[in-house]
C-alpha cells in the first residue's frame, strides 16, 4: 500500500508545475490585454475623482456627477482644440518642415564647436537625417497608429464603465477570492486607487506647468514653433526620465538656426525648467505620496518596454506605484502612507463639533 504514495506525490508535483507553466504562458499571451485593463482602471480612477469633485460642488447623485464630469471634460477639450487647433496645426507643420534643415545646421554647429569633429565623424555613419527617417517611419506606421487609437478608445470606454459602477466590479472580483483574503484585497485596492489618483493629479498639473513654462521661455528666446514644442514637452512629461529628453531634441534642433548662443540658451531653459520640476514642483505635488526613486523608474521603463512595448513605457510609472504599494504592504508589512492633508480636517472638525464646544463650556 505504501508503493503508490510516491507516485501520487510525483503526479501532484507534475500537476502543480504544469499549472504554473500554463498560467505563465497565459499571462504572457494576455499581457497586452492586461495592460489595457490597467489603463482602463487608471481612467476609471480619474473619472471617479472628477465625479466626486462635482458632487462636492453640486448636490447631485454619483451617476449625474459622472455624466457632468465626462461631458465637461469633453467640452473643455473640444474648446481648447478649436481655440488652439489652427495655430498648433500651423506650428506643427512648420516644425516638421524645418526639422530636416535644422538637423543640417545642428551638425554644422557641432562641427564648428570644440571637439565637434569627433561628433561629426560619429554622425557621418547616419544614412541621411534622422528626422527624415523618422518621418518615413511615421508615414509607414499608419496601421500601428490606428491600433493605438483603437486601444485608447477601448481604454476610455472601459474606464467609463468601470467608473459608472465601481462597486459592482470590485465586489465581483473580490468574491472570486478566498474569504480570508477579501478584506486584505479590498484594502490594497483602496490604497492603490488613492496613490494612483494622487499621482495622476500631480502628473496632470506638472504637464500643464511644464508646457506653459516651455511655451513662454521658447517664445521669449525666439525659437520657431514655440507653441507646438510646448505642447509636445507637456505631453512628453507623462513619460518619466525619457520624456524630457525626447522633448529637448526638437528644441535644440530648431535652436541651431539662431547660432550657438540660442542653442545654449534653449539648453539652459530645458535644464532650468526640469530642475525646478524635480526639486520644487514634484515634491510639492507628491507630498505624502509614493515617490519613485529614479533608478527604480529607469529599470521599470526598461522592463515595461521589454514586455509591453511603447504602451508599457507610458504606463511604467503607475505600474511601479502599484508594485511599490504591494511590496510595502505584503512584504515589508508597513502601514499605508498617511495623507497629511487628511489629518487637518479631522483636528479642525474635532475642535468645532458641538460636543467638543459643550465639553469646553462644562
């Protein structure tokens, strides 16, 4: 009777290994769908926060508040598009038309600078201007752009559905888990949602501030297409570390037409704005929230690009925030980050309650 026991243990181990292998293969095959779902959750958090803001201003229900928030967002974006659309379209066309010539002037400027001959020899290996090759790549990637647009619409619509009935989806997902883990999962979901909400609001404010500062600075310096470059710099701010570098490239190229002084001034403007952002703006916006160390976000960008491509790079920062929350809670067993702003109303309300006042009178 003792003989079959080792066989049963071996068969159980084989089944466990096979189940893990199947789960890993399924996770790899569905990685893009999982990332799209995460993006939808991020949009749902934003819509939910906007609805709560509307409810704080107007005494209406959550459904109507969500409709008002979404409609207001669409109206504002449409108004901004109409107001700035023609000017930005002209500036973007001017930007694309000037990039090839700006690249040639930039190479000439580098060749005349000290040590520029070394850089010139390195650039000789390029087959034509990289801006021309980039334009050709963009023109040949219409299918990829269409796929990205469809993915964005999918994320947007799914985010609206999730925001419309968040409790339905949360309860449905939690009920699939063992009873002993449901409270922990609910707590982790609430903490992740709070941290992602604070990060997104801070990121949105930073994008607007960076865009305005770039636009004003480049306009003052006389750099061509300052408005289009400012919009690109603000949007690129969504991608940490890599985004500011990408935004600086067209600025420096177009500044080359004004000589070395304008290039140095544009470079100083870029460094100054991002120094202000990293040392003043971001610490103020992310006070009490998860601060991602630069090395961590750098490796997160590499890993996200390896597994998920460009969409993974765009969502690397919020994914890292979720991982940090899980590690801090499940592995380090640290309490959730306290929100300094949440403590002040508690103390004020304690001082101003009728019971507290009556207690002081007594």
